[in-house]
C-alpha cells in the first residue's frame, strides 16, 4: 500500500511539473519551505518555553554543550542514560572526529565539483543566469540551516528532559526514532499538529578553466565556518548559552563580511 501511494504522489508531481515547468518546481519549494519553517520555529519555541538552560546542564554529561571534540566523541552517559553509550558505539559514532572529517571533505569536494545531478539540479536549472545560480547555492544555507537545527535542538532538548524514563525502559533496544512521535504527541497543540506533520513530510554545457581557484578555495573554507556558525547559532539560542552564542554571532558576522566582499561582490553580472 505505501508503494501505491508513492506512485500516486509521483504521478501528481510529474503532472504539475509538466504543466508548470521549472516555475512550478520553484513555487512548490517555496510553499514546502514556508510550512517547514513555521513548523521548525514552533518546535524550538516549545522547547525554550518548557526547559531552561540549568535543567539541560543537569541532565547531560560533561562536554555535551562544548562544540569542540577530538577523535573520540568523549561523552560518558553512564550516570544519565547508560544505554546511550552502547547506542553511540553500535551506530559507529565513537570516532566522531573521523566521521566529521569525512563530512567536511565531502562538502569541500562537492563545492569544487559544482552542482550534482540530484534534486538541487532542478533549482540550478530554474535560475535565469549563472550568477543567480551561484546566489541560490549560497543563500540556501541561510534559509535552511537555521530553522533545521532550531527544530533538531528543540527535539533533542525535549527528549533529554522529558523522555528519559521512556528511553530507560527501552534498555539496550534504545531507539531515538521514537523521539519525533513522542514529542509531537506530548507537546504540539492539536491545531498545529497537522501543520507540523505536513512540514516534516514535505522537502551552460561548456567548461572553462577556473582562473580564480585560489580565491574560490578561500571562500570554500570561509563558507564552511560560516555554515557551521549558522548551524550552531540556533542550537545555542534554544540552549540559552549566552557567551557561546555571542561568539558564534561575531564569527558569523565576520565571515559574512568576508563572503560579501570576496564572493558576492565579485559575481559576474550577466
């Protein structure tokens, strides 16, 4: 039955794309993002209103609020949720530094290669010029990262504080996939539940030598720091960590100025 529904939804999508072309793809993304944005902010605000920073600090191991790490994750949940240590080990996240480096280099190589033939290619082809395509690729982080991690941190905080007993009852069969339905059922008002569920279910052929490779690699490095700050700022807002939030905002401002001068202002006007 799920496959049958999938075929129906795929057929509907194909139909409206054939009728509206790339413009329909863009407007569908706008509507979906609007729903997801509202849903994400709602979850983050619910977490902020129900939990204070001191409560979170009491219920997490030392180092959980520290964004820095070594080769190992270095978190001991024995006194808080013993089965979590086993879950981290079984999921392969003990060597978190190695995992992070793999993701980091994946982002660098993807940035060097340009747009991949995936869903993002639709957005690339929907732009009117190479300059607009560059702007779209850059600004997508601005509009996506903040609400995404605002929501993720909200769910994490609600789970840590309110669902500890549920996780303890699961024992070694700990399943973090239960966080989402538990949080929605427990905390989301009935009138907003449908909106949230809708948001969660939504989502030139010539080549020339790059004469600005050095500058582009600098921009890639600065862009990585910029995106990390965009990721961590909503996390610190929900966790109410004033000093780290201030530092992150300062770094975000500096990297934004660098990217404005060294990337945005130098885009070719076509």
